[in-house]
């Protein structure tokens, strides 16, 4: 999918969601994508709500985040919603929830870089806004049939998140510039 690009003076603004940004850069492997019907989407929503409902007091679900990144002639307007955010005396936890019908042990052994990329991107945006030096990332898989949870956690520093995020942005902007240049040549 092409990003939404519009010229504004000499800056090209690109609106992109965190999920789209990370998926575009980190996706690899099989090109096939299975069809996910409306029933599966509804099951996924219910799964998210189930997990979010089990979290402790103070847990905030579906927290909107936005970040603008200026890069020369481009301005990326990045947005998305964190599935879960918990701020306690022990620190900050950012959670990404995924629903699945795959065996949880397979997900533990073969972790999806796109899923981790999403939670890292959200964590970077939040940590930058709140000026945090470190925080905990949690990737939670909820099995739709067994209702079991697999929770994978990592403690990370802002510096690590910044390196990751800048790499994703650099790779995305390389593609966006190539696309922009091609569109200009095509239109001419």
C-alpha cells in the first residue's frame, strides 16, 4: 500500500500507522497472507478485551500515541494505539496483545519480529514523550481456543529503542523517497 503523501510547500508529509510502518520494514518470509474474515476480527477484539480486563488497576487500554519525525524533505506523522500501558512505582510497561490459534510453544520458539517491532515502536514514542531512560516491553499472545496466555517480556533502554526506531525510519524513508521520485517521473 502506498502511504498517504501530500506536498506541503517543499515538505512531503506521510501519514503512517505504527503497525503499517513496522510491517513494511520488518516483514519477511512467505508472501502468502491468509484471509481473515469478520468473525476472526471479532474474536481478536474479544481476545484483546479479555486480556485487558484481567490486568491490574491502573492499566490503561488502547492508549493513542503520535509522533512526528522530520527528515529533510519528508515529515512522517506516525500514530497508533498501544494495547496496554501500566505505570507503577516499579516502572512503565508497554504491552502489545496478539490473538492466535497457533500453538503457543511455537510462538515462543519462533518469535515474530514484526510483533516485537510494534511494541518497540510504541515504547520508543512513549519513552520519548515521557523522557524515560528504560521501560519493560511485553508481547502477549492469547490463544483463542484454549484461552491460554503466553507473555514474553524484555527490559530495554531508551537508547536501544531509539537505535531500533531510527533504523526502521531510515529504511522506510529510503523506500518513500524512491516511491516519491518514481511518482514524480511518472507524472512528468
